[in-house]
């Protein structure tokens, strides 16, 4: 059994997803977001599920109006869709992603974390 609230308390930095479980070929991750450091990126072969645990997340999808997700909201970014997320205040999210999903797609920035680093 995993207590998600306890796992969230262990997160030391923003934009650093932490893998907390595995389901079939998917990782369940949690992360804290604050600010605008996540770059525009695409996951060519994988959908990405966002669930807001606490706070508000601004979701931007290319060629669409940005929208704000609130606590309890869930959204799936389909594969191949260019997107980015940000928040004005601290936001805690739960992600479900295929094990092959790269944190920031093929875009490498200061916040990009390898799968091995997400497991720690």
C-alpha cells in the first residue's frame, strides 16, 4: 500500500516527477509544479494523464485556448499533441504515463529527469 499524501511530502523540488507505482506498462507519478519551466513538448507515441491533487494547473494545448484545471480535474493529452503546463502557485499532480514516456518529450531542459531519477 502507498500513501500518496506521504509520498507528496517527500518531494523536494518542483518539476521532478516521482514514480510511486507501476500498473502493467504504465507508471503512476506525482509531481509539484510552480511557475513556467515546463517547455512545449510532444509525446509522439504515448497519451499522458493529468489528475490535479492540489492547487490549479494551467494546461496549454497548441492551437487551443489555455484552460485551468482545478483539484479533482482529470485530463488526457493525446499522443502527438504539443502541450505545456504551468501554475501560478504550487500545484500537485498525479500522472499516469507509459513507461516509454519521456518527461519533457524530446526537449531536454534543466528540469528534464531520466526514468532512473524519477524512481528515486
